[in-house]
C-alpha cells in the first residue's frame, strides 16, 4: 500500500513540476512579448530594417574606405532612404516622406550627436574667447591676452620659418587673434576716454 501511495505521490509531484515549468515558460514568453512591444514602441520596425540593411551596405563601403566608418554609414542610410522613397513611389501613389526622414534621423542623430556636440562646444568656445579678446573687462586681462597672443605668434613664426608657406594659414590665424586682442585694448582706451569726457570734474 505504501509503495502505491509513493508511486502516486511521485506522479503528482511530476505533474506539479510540469505545471510549474509550463507557468515559467508562459511567464517568460509574456515577458518576451512585453520586451518586444516596448522595443518596437521605442524603435519602430522601419528604423530597425533600415539599420539592418545599412549595416550590410556599410560592410561593402568599409571594404573600399575603412577609415571613414561614420561617413560610410551616413552614405548607406541616405542611399537606402532614397531607394526606399523610389520603390515606395513605384507601388504606391502616396509616399510618406515624413516616415522615411524620421527613420533616417532616428539613426543619424545619435550617430553624429557626439561630433555635433564637440562642434557646438568648439564653436561656443571660439565665440567666448573672441568676445573676451574684443571686449575685455579689465586692463590687466587685455594686456595679458595680447602678450600671450604675441608670444604664441612669434614662437610659431620661429618654429615654422623653414616651411612658412605650408603653415601660413596657422600664422594668419594667430595674427587674427592678436589683432582682436589689440582691438580689445582699443575698446578699453575708448571707454576710458568716454568716461573722462563725461566726468571732467573727477580730474
């Protein structure tokens, strides 16, 4: 009797294990579906297909020009987008240009975000220092900037004296900076002159 009870108990345990396994598979499948639903909510399927074909085309472009992968991927995306619009026009009267542009920018913006950020930072930094040169706030700062630009120009002129033509753009840029520093000193002198004119009793 005990053997029969143990036998049915084992069967019952196996059934429970099978049910548990089925429930785990069901839960995993539901989580898998939720993940892909969320993924395709964030990344439309058009973007995913464009990215897959772009990577395939990228391997071809990289074999020709391996040193420019970012430019190669950009060209691949633009080329595939153009082909997408072309074939869409063959099979449909209405072309959703917005969908194609959105899918392209979805990939291109993150691809060039770092480079764009570096460019914006460099451009802003250049404007900031140009403004500091042209419109200095104190005399000592203007003199220090002019002295720094002068010594940098003279140092580069001595450094490049044997191949001056090859480096003239760099020297012209240094001269431009020094001219801006001189302009800043002039602006300070004009401000002081205007102040003296407005307050003659202060002397």
